[in-house]
C-alpha cells in the first residue's frame, strides 16, 4: 500500500552520484530545503562515480586557471609554463571526433561554456583536485593541455561530495528507491513514490531532479536496447543503475534522446565479478589484444585485433567478444609479445603451453581448429617493422578478418592465453533535456518541475565517449538542474 506522508521538500534529487550531488548543492544555494534520495546503502553509495579515476575535462587558459582548483598548487609551479590552454575549440573538436559529430550541439555548447566555471564552483564547495596522474607526466612536454582529478580519485570525489552536502545542509536518505513520478492535473511533477525499508510512500516536491544514472545494470533493458548479446555482459560499475529514472520519466511522457543502442564497454577478465567492485575495477580490463589474436570457442578469429590503438577501439572489442558463442574469447600471445601486455594482466593466471595444439587442449578447444587458424594467420603476415607503440601498418594479406597493424607470427613458445568476456561501463541513451536541464516531453516541450542530469541524459555520447567528460557533463547539468529546480 502506498502511504501519503507529510514529507515535503522544495527540491528532491534522485540519485547519489556526482550529478546528484552537484544538483543538491546548487539547489541549496538559494536556501531551499533539499532532500537527496540514494537507492544504495552508505557502503555502496555514489553509483558509478567511485569506479572512476575522478577526472574532469574543462576549458582553461593554462596554469593560472588551474591554480585555484588545486589542493596543492606546488605541483603546478613545478610544471610552470609547460601547461598550455585547452580551448573551447579543442573541447568541441575532441568531443565530436569521438562521437561521429553527433553530440547534441546545444548541450555541447552549454557543457563547454560552463565547464571551467563549474569545476571552480566545485572547488569552492570543498571538492579538492590535483593534476591528473597522466597529465603530470604529459605536462613535461611543453604545450600539453592538462586536466584535474579529484583527490583520492572516484572514491575521494564521492566522499568529498557527501561531506560537502552535510556541511551545506542537504538531507540525505539511503536505501530509498524512486519508483514513480507524481504529476498534478496540469501535468507538472509535484513529487514521487519511493520505496524505503519502511515501505512505499509518496513524497512531495516543488521540483524533482533525476540523476539516477544509466541502465547498464539492467540485463533486460540491455537486451532490449543494446542487443541480446549484451544481456550476458559483466557490469563494471554500480549494480544500482537499472534505468529506473528512464522508465519513470518516460511513463509520464518524457522524450528519449541519444544513442539508445550504444554504450561504453571493454574486454574484461572472464572471472570479473558480475557487477563492479571498486578494488578490482582497474585490474580486470584486458586491452592488449592488439599484440596477439583473439579466438572464440570454435578456435576461430572473429575481429581485426589491430584495427586501431586499443584506446580507440576497446569499446568495439567488448561488443565483438560478447557476440561470440557464450560471449567469450581467448586472447592468445606468444613469447615475443608477452612482455608488452599491460601489467594488469598479472591479476589473472595465464594458461600457458609449449605448442599451439597443447595450448588449445588446455583451453578446451579443438587443437586442429586452433592450429589451422594460427597457421593461416602466420602465413598471411606481411613483412614490416613491428612498433608496439604506434599504428605500424604491419598487417596480414588475404585473411578474413584481417589484422591491420601489429601482425606478427605467433610461433615463439611459450604460448599464453587469457579468457575474456565483454563488460559494460555505462549506457549512452537517455532522456531528452534542454540546456536548462529541463526534461522535454516527446513533443519537445519542458515537463514542468522535472529536471535531469548525468548519465541518465541522452545526447552527449554516440559510438564512443570522451574521457573525463562524463563526470564533467554531470556536474555542469547537475548544477544547472539544481539551480533551476530551486526557483520558486
Ligand atoms: C569503471 C568506470 C570508469 C569510468 N571512468 C570515467 C572517467 O574516467 N571519467 C568520466 O568522466 N567518467 C567515467 N565513468 C563514467 C562515470 O562514472 C559517469 O559519467 C558518472 O558517474 C555519472 O554520474 P551520475 O551521477 O549521472 O551517475 P552515477 O554516479 O552512476 O550515480 C547514479 C546514482 O543513482 C542511484 N540510483 C539509481 N536508481 C535509483 C533510484 N531508483 N532511486 C534512487 N537512486 C537511484 C544510484 O545508486 C547512484 O547513486 C566511468 C564509469 C565506470 C563504471
């Protein structure tokens, strides 16, 4: 039974990750009463946010803009003039090059123009930043454009957010799941139905911000939208992001936006947990496939392992592996490349053997089929200079599928194999919003009282995403959503 309660807030924020926290902090700035409801317990709060490196991408004019963001500016002083600007044009070009030019132009403009201002605002709210690790190294090259990461990466970010929320007077409840949105006869959202340990109840709100993530942890929605093979994907992040906000908003007429059949994913160790575990998330991806070949359970290759640098194609590889029988594959290497594998391959024991048929046997594959595949592959490898660090053009000829770069014969024992599957990081399709973070209906009109931010929003990413801009767009539009939802 649904209970009517007297609980009433000016703004209710649904979700407990980065976007939700920015919305709640922004809504509190106007002195309004703000409640944040988090589906998870305190131990696993924060959605996908704790699984990230906590990096933010924003425009800046070099060292003088980065300085006020940093907990310890002395790191920047050491880099000095090496830090170049990151302009709006850079940001726009980088995003559009990753998303086939499809990012919603209005949302992109707002993201870029509000990005610096928003990280500065976060720093003022108590989020402490440092130069990103890779940026520090890269900044030794003059002209490098660097970004920042939260101190303590994703877990640090979420803890600082909850501390800031407490200091700024945001009420937070855990284990509270939004089920439905409530509208008045005029169609405005005036509250929501939630389920908490005491049961199901209605809460009243002047404005509601949906910041409750994507649908990556919902196998049925993955199958419906991404394709049947995605039902068996591992989930790299939170088990709580099950598309509740997508469904609740669309049930009252919200419009969809973005690439609903697209997601971010990765090859991952077959024995990775079914949903994310913060202590193992970085150790389990398997992205050195370009140095070897990948075989399915029939002992056959199925993809061009060398089509591009892994940074540019590991999302595609996760999808390709999931499409194979049982959604699994073996990454096979020989002694020539074993040393080149990412150190995180050390988190699993390789299956090794002194010959290809023996390796096949140990993997439970048909030795003849594997031997045929490897010898055809070896016969097709062309002359050229192998360069592990760049597209080297050393390819196969007359082979289907080809290997376009890093094609070396697999003939130096010992041979090793790692069993992998595909994992989903987050989904791309979501609700349609305008630059004011208002949720639009299927006719493009704002639904009064309803706002959205973060991964639940569609229109930013298509086919791929741009590093460190997921958190950034959640912050920019979370802040906008919170401020607008708080308007009387
Ligand atoms: C392994 C991994 C690495 C990543 N790396 C990066 C990176 O380096 N840089 C980057 O920018 N992005 C990265 N991302 C993406 C990033 O995590 C997301 O962009 C970001 O966390 C989205 O923030 P959000 O607040 O929208 O959602 P989330 O942080 O996922 O938060 C969603 C919240 O909603 C809650 N919730 C869900 N349903 C309900 C409900 N019905 N009622 C109440 N609460 C609900 C969840 O419990 C959670 O607290 C990564 C993601 C993963 C999984």
